[in-house]
C-alpha cells in the first residue's frame, strides 16, 4: 500500500501535498518522507471524530431549521416576559442573516431547557458512526487519488484539475457508502418532545429507528436523499480545490513551521468550507427534507426536483437557506479542527 505514493512526485518543489509531509528544510525528499497510504484513512477518521464532537449541538439546530417539521410546530425560543414569546424555528420572512445567528443561540438555549442537555447531542452516535468512516474514506480516496491521477494523466504534477477530479471521486464514493447512516442520524435529530418520554429522551434509539425505516420503507429508505448527496459533491469538490489553493498561498507567505503555518492552514480550511457551503447550501435542505419521516403514513417529499419545487411553492426560495447560520457555526470550526488534526497526523505518522 505504501508505494501508492510515488517517490518522484516529491521532487517538484511546489507540490502542494508536501505542505503536510515534507520537512522544513528539504525540497527533495525520498519516498520515506511520504506517509503510508493508509495514514490518510486513519488521520481523516480521527479529525472527523474530534470535529463532530465539538460541534454536535450546532448540527442538531441546523437539522431542525432545515426541516419542515419544526417550522409547523412553533416552540418557545425567545422570552419577552417570562416564556410567553413564541417563534417558529424557521423564523419570520423579515428576519435578516445576522438575526439568524442570534436565533441559533436561542434555539440552543430552548433545547437545553426544554429537552434536557443531552438533547444537544441527539444523533451524535450515528454521527460518529458515520463521520469516522466517511472522513476516513474521503481523505483516503482524495489523498491517494490525487497522486494516482497526477501520475497517470499529468506526469506526476498536481494542479487544480487533478484536485477537482480526486475530490469528485472521493465525494461520490463517500456519499454512496455512508448515506444509510446519515438517514438514521437525521431521523434521530428530528425526534421532538412529541415522540419523547417524560425525561426528554427519544423513544426510538438508533436500533429502533433502523427497524422502523426498514419496516416502513425497506432498504430503499436508507438511501433517501442520496441524489441530494450526489448534488452535494460540488461542495466537497469546491472545498478541496480551494483548500489546496489557500494552503499553498499561506505557505508561500508564512513559510514552513511554527504557529504561523498552522494558523494559515486552519484559516485555509475554515475559509474553504465557508465559501463552499455558501455556494452549495440548498442541497443540504433538500437532503434533510428527503430524509424526513412520513407523517401519518404520508411521504411529503419524494424526489429531488419535486422537493425543490414544493419548497419554493410553499415557503419561498428563502427556505432553501434554512439553518444556514447554525450550519456555518458548525462547519467552519469543524473544518479547522478536522483538517489541522488530519495534517498533523500525516506529518507525525510513520513514513
């Protein structure tokens, strides 16, 4: 496995992959300077796990804001006098983006107060079960894929087209392999007090949810939202390409080693994720709607195009950005944590 990464690739001084694997004083390193190919798998899983745990509460809020279930079931999230003020999680049509960040804080407080602190981590189990293999597969496929593509089609040189191709392949592979896990996670996060016991704990856990999906929809139910996931490959593709560019620029400006290097890398990861999310966010809402449970046996959202048309017709185009504030508050620090751990693991792992 270790010979997947060819020695001659490291002879190119401006190869962006050496940002995380080369030593500060050398621009021409032997094959021993490169991490083993499976290190991408382990490092990606570790980074994904840490990022998911830190930002889990924002993930719960984001999922609820994306869903129509919590827009038609108002909850108390603002306090005018006591707890009399009510506001639907989706917010009113006149709410600005800045207010959405304030609203996210109110929702976090509401969940903590009304559903118990553990509700802020609803779906964390399936999230970790999904994030670890998802990030492992994604980083492994991308990290080794860009090297193979460069060797086969570009004489060992990496460029934006190589990064784009590797990122697209990694996104498709990851989405297909992990979609069932995300379906279960979404169902758990949409469990409200209506379907909870007196302690605020969802009646159905992961196993119960799996059985319910299998009973009601069969195996196909675990692949709800897959089309939207494939549409979301554009996000990971933009993110990887932009990250490589920004990382290279930061390296040229700040040099190698020290705090400045890591700060530049974390800033590159956060910026890349922020830009990619802003460009492609509607697919997140479409995917959440497609994964919603049926209501009284009726499935409201049945396909990607049908869901898009229905949301615009019933709620307006603004609804396609529901939960954006919570999403950004989660994914930007998540990306910074995840990529820094990934790069650090690659650097200090056995070579």
